C-alpha cells in the first residue's frame, strides 16, 4: 500500500502559539488529502478535505480560521493550528489517496499537547 | 452514507480465526464496505474493501451476505499484533468522506 508520513509525531506547545503539522504522500501524488482529529477514547472525526491548488473544504463546526490547511503540492498538505489552546490537544491524523481511486491511506498521526 | 453496527469488543485466541461482524442494513446499491483497523496510538490501516463479492487479500477475507445487509471480516490466523480497533465503514467509492463509528476492539489473547 501507499505510504503517508506526518511530521512531527509529537509536539508540545504553549497556549497561544501556532503549530504546523505536515502530511506527505511518499510514493504517490495525492490530489486530495484529509485531516482527522481523534480525542482520547473517541473515534476519528473528519475535520477537512484538502485539495491541491484550491481551498480546503471544512466540516461543520470546524473553524477554518483556526485550522489553516494548505495543499501546495501533490505530495504535501499542512495543517496549522493557530493560537492553540489546551482544548486543541488531540491526535491529528491525515490521509491521502491516489487520484480518483480508493482506498485512503493514513499517516501515523501527530499528537499535540497544548499547555 | 449508510450507518454500520459493530460489537463493542471481541476476544480471540492467538492462532485462531477472528471473525468480526458488521451490520449495514441500510446499504445502497453503489456503496462499498470498507474495513480499517487502528492499533493503539497509530493511524488507521486499510485492510480490505468490497461491493458484493467476497474478497481476499494477504491480510484478511471479507464475506458479504447476498442481500449485502451484513458482512464479516475474517483474520484467518490471529496474532497478538492484530489486537486493535476494527472499523467497518460503508460509503460510495466516488465519495471522499470516511465516517468512522466506534468500531470493535479486538483483543487477541495468548
């Protein structure tokens, strides 16, 4: 299967700072990438769909000004959590798929802790 | 996308087959059944998917009933590393959204 990486795997930051998380498709070009969030003991929740060269589509209830998504190339999407607060502490996971095909392949996740 | 129902948890002995059921009684004709699993603190891993025929790959087999209202994921020889939460998801292949439910916590015991 395809390989998707995320960086960093762990990040601890102070409240009010911004954090950038990278998602890369290592062996294929992904026109579409997805960002999920998972709180402890809960399932994954889709936050947004990232399309290369265009604006991301956000799920209802997700603040687009807080969670900035940039999909600048066919192998890289970034999620920036702006002015992070403790309630943003979570496990952030991205996924990608080959253009027009299935399935989605997931990255290993990034654990964010905001103090 | 159709909703799925899975048992909350299951246990299996190492070396035995693990059979994980999933009900999707409201599935429509163009919706596929996907299985993913998530090992603790990792991203989900794709296992298998199918439309109406049974499918098999190096990881598992997927058995879909003739009326497509339920399916079973079979891990033929479960190992301790198969301990994970298994998610059954139904959606159109053309759609982008994967909606994760609570899944089944499979624990493989020595």
